[in-house]
């Protein structure tokens, strides 16, 4: 089967891992993600993944409740490691090899990340799950995703969310919001659209890494994006 992309950086939302639980990790959602990922690896697509940690702890909201911002962000980084371990376990349970690489040295929980290690991993048809954000406070996992996508020389960043693309406003709050099929980085920035934070969007723009925002929670959508079907929103 023809695929539009050869190597992808898949950004997964921590909140989406909650499923219907409202907190933590929904094992059914996790298993569904693992099956979708295994399906595209089976087509020869090379996959690196970054997962957020918002289902467990979010540094920015923690800081608003009185946590020190640096320590709050470090707690958020650890949350992404928990999610990454859970996804690697779900993948291995269905026979898909995966490796967790961490931005901060956390051996033996994961190997210390380098772009060389990540590329070697995906060249072997293993899934490289890159945890810990950038390893620095004050940077989001969106920025971490953009950075890792550029470092592993991905063709595209696939941002799997609960929403089926980029809208003129938040479709969960504004029923008149209109979806874009395509939109430029500049227009995202000028309109102040919440695709990713400004740092991540600027990084993708400077390095010409396109983004596809799509609904990962609908089974089969990841395969549709990989095949080049017109779902979600392409940011270029």
C-alpha cells in the first residue's frame, strides 16, 4: 500500500489517554493507540512518538496552584515518562517492538535520548518513544515534539488530539467555528490559533516541518492520514 509519509513524529495528547476516566490511563484507549501504531509500522512507516503528561500532571496548571514552576515542569516531564512506559508496554504486548528514550538520563527506565539512538531505533522498525519533553522547564511537550521531529528528520509531525483539525475557534465551545483543511504557519500565528504553542509553531516553520492535526481517538484515522486521505488539517 502506498503511504504519503515515510517517517513520522506522532505527538499524542496525555489527556486523550484518560479516555472516559477523567484521570490517569484508560487501558482500552492505550490498546487502541497501540493497534493503530502497529498497523502503520506494518506498512513500512518509521515512527517516533512524543506523549504529553496532562492526564497525570501539567506543570503550568501546577504552578498556578502554588508549585514552583521549575519543579512543576519537572513533575510534568516525569508524567510523560509514565505514559511512554505504558505505551511501550501496550505495543510490546501485541508484538510491536518499542524503545523508550528519555531526555533526562533515567537508566534503566529508558535509554538517554540522542537523535542518533532514535534514528537507529526507527531504522530497525522499532517504535522510538521519546519521553521527558526537551529535558528543560518552561518548554511544552509540543515544543519537545517539534524539536524531536526535526532531529529525527521526520517528514511530518502528526498531532493526534480529541479534535478533528484546526478551527477558527474552539469547536467544543463555539458551535459556529469553521474547520480549516489547510492553513499556513503564519496564519496560525497571526490568528492566535491554539494549534501548538508559539515556540513549537515557529520551530516547525523555521525548519519546514509540516503538521497534520487530526482526531486520533477515532480508530483508523492514523492509517487514513498516513495514506494521504483528506482528514484533519495540514499546517504548512
